[in-house]
C-alpha cells in the first residue's frame, strides 16, 4: 500500500439523544456526522411533507464510497427522541447499516 | 408529455413495479416527470422531484460529493431515490429488507432504458424522412418491378 493511499473510513457509530450527537470516534467525526444527519433529516421531513407520510424514522444517503444513516428507536421521530446513526467509507448494503445502527439500542 | 411516452418504457417500469413490495414508482429526467406510477396526485410527485434534487444539490454543494441514493423510512412505507446520469427513479416499498435488491434492480432498469429515454427526449429526424421516402409495397404487388439497384441484387429462388 502506498503512503499516499487514503484508508476508507471505518464503521463509526453515533448515538442521538436530547438533540445531541455523541460518539467514541472523536469530536471531528461527531461534527461531520451531525452536519450530514441534520441535512438528511431535513430532507427526509420535506419528502414526508410532500407525500403526507410524516417524519422519517430512518434515513440513509449513499455515495460511491460512503454510506451514512440514522434511525430513531421505537416510534419516536422528534429531534430530541433517542436514536442512533452510523457511517462507513464504502458502499455498504443499506439494510445492513440500518441493522448496525439499530443494534446500538441494546 | 406523459401521453407520448413510448409503450416499452412504460411497460418496463410497470414490470419493475411488480418486483418485491413496491407500491409506487416515479421516473424523471432532470426536473421533469416522465412516468408517474405513484399513488399520489401529480403535484405531490412534482414536489417530491424538486425536494430530491434539492437534497442532492445540498450535499453536492461543496463540489466533491455526489450522493446517488437516498432512502427514507416512514410509518409503513419506505422511499428509495436513485440518481443515475440525468435520470431519477423513486420507488415506494414496504419491506426494509428489500432495499438493496430494489436498488440494484432500479439501477439495472435505468441502465437498460437509457436508449428509450433518449429516444423519447430526442426523436430521431430519420424516422420522419424514412416514412416519406419509403416506396409503398402496393406498386410491386400490382406487377411493378423493383427499382434498379446499382449493384447486383441477390435473388434466392423459391422452389416449390
């Protein structure tokens, strides 16, 4: 492996509680995740408004080499409800990443 | 626009709609709806299209990100949005576990129908010309001779 080759982001897990994002992955990772999470949730709400589906309980975005998601536990979808999120630097199956996020509830 | 959709494109999308637990689909090109198979009014589909494009533009505004897939889960239904080239395919489905299968099926559909979408958006001018310049078959049937070709014509005799 060459020195200039960048390693893909490993799987990182985040918790959502009282409107705050927390993680063991460090402050920079939390800041980056929080920005994507807020954007994703905002557009999830907009999509829900369009189709009268309400607020999303989960959302995922995927790029060529990046996957990020969030999921609220139980029936809560408010910004302060408990939930979790995950990201990884690869195109991971979305259902599998949702399972990872949900597993942090236990 | 919807009325002029080629039957094959619509039928291909309707076949895909029978996959998995799909209960609605929307096919778009840029910010224009091509086929709406959603169980919602047209204006809702148009708003959905704008919101999804806005979402993609939001994440791509830094210039180095290209979000190709959004997937949202609501009470009883999921919304999967796939961007591919200038097309967008939105799928409503009910089983979360099917999302990765539906993503692959949707991208295959978008790959396979690029030519149909292109033909729909830019009808080839050759089609109109060839219709006008084609010699009607009636002349030949009533004893007329085929036009002389510059080169030799291959005739395969048919024996009884």
